[in-house]
C-alpha cells in the first residue's frame, strides 16, 4: 500500500483509540485507508467547498468473525444499519458546496450521476461522508437532517490546515471528538514550529497545504455514534498488533 507514512502513523493511533473505546459504541464500520487518502486529496482540490462522498458496502468483503470478536463492544447491535457486515466500498464524489448546499445534490446532476453509475433506478448510496474544512468533525443541524435518509452510516471528516484561505479553524461546537492523532512530536532546533509560532504539521496535502489535524466520526441516523476502524484492503485495522 502506497499510503503516506504520516497518515499511517495517525491511523494507528486512531485505531488504538477506537479499540480502547469500543464499549462506548453500538456498532462499527471498516473504512479502507486507501479510500481515506483519496478523499483527502479530493477535499483539498475542492477547497473552500465541502465535498459529499457516497459509498456502497463492498459485498465481496464481509467482515471476518475474528474482526467481529475483536472490534465489537459490549453494547453491540448486530443489525443496526445497512451494509453493517461488509467493508465500506469505493468512494464516489457526489457533490460539493457549503455546509448546507453540500447535502442538496442538484436533480439534473443526480440524473446524470445515477444513470451512469447507479443504474436506471437511481439507487442511493448506502453510506455517506462529507468534509468539514477547518472545522471540527461534529454534526451540524443540517448534517443531522440529511442523515435521516441514510440507510448505512454518515461520516464526517474534519481537516485542520493552512494556509487557511477564507476558513479559519472553527471549533465552537459541542460533541465527542475523534482526532486521528492526539499528540504531535515537537520538532527540535532551527525551524521548530514553536519558535516560529506555528502549529505542528501532521502531513502535507497534494495541493501543498499543511495538514495540522484530522478528525473522523461516524453516526447512525438515530444519533448514536458508530466506531470507525481504518483498515487495509483485506479488512485488517492498521497498527493493531497481532496480540491486539
Ligand atoms: Zn457538516
């Protein structure tokens, strides 16, 4: 897998935190890291817009019994949402816009998209994700409304980056936050971010932006949180050792 090392580091920490907190969730999803990396690239290319991504379950990749035993919490509900027993499939970029319009896919555009990609019935995607550029990954009222029609889960990817453009970092929202990496090592010596009064850098986007933080959450339309594990293409969570 050709995923950037800084992203793999962050993912390992995120997965460990997901595992430690599994009893706090009713269910979990497995999102391939490769998809996350693609989505990040699209997110930066679409700035300052948010983007909306649709996914179907990967029917050829059921979640193994071993993973189920490991990742289920004590409150697990086996039939909470559609596609629950499969890895999340390929991401499809569906829309871009501000925090309200991103959820409203224009009808003529939907016709095109669905006729080419979704068959004549215009079937909807099972899972959805949208981005929060320079904003925490906590659902807004508009996000909660949009999720009422989701058969699978809704995900939000919060990205803190610079240069900020028109979007200074915003975190005035109540909710449970799930950063990909909680502590970033301080670089020593000349060029240290502290001495230049800059935020630590997690990684670099293909567009050249500095990424200072990533947050990822998933939730069910009833409002309960869904645990997320970031996996390789075989469904193994990265960074959880063989003994877990
Ligand atoms: Zn939102």
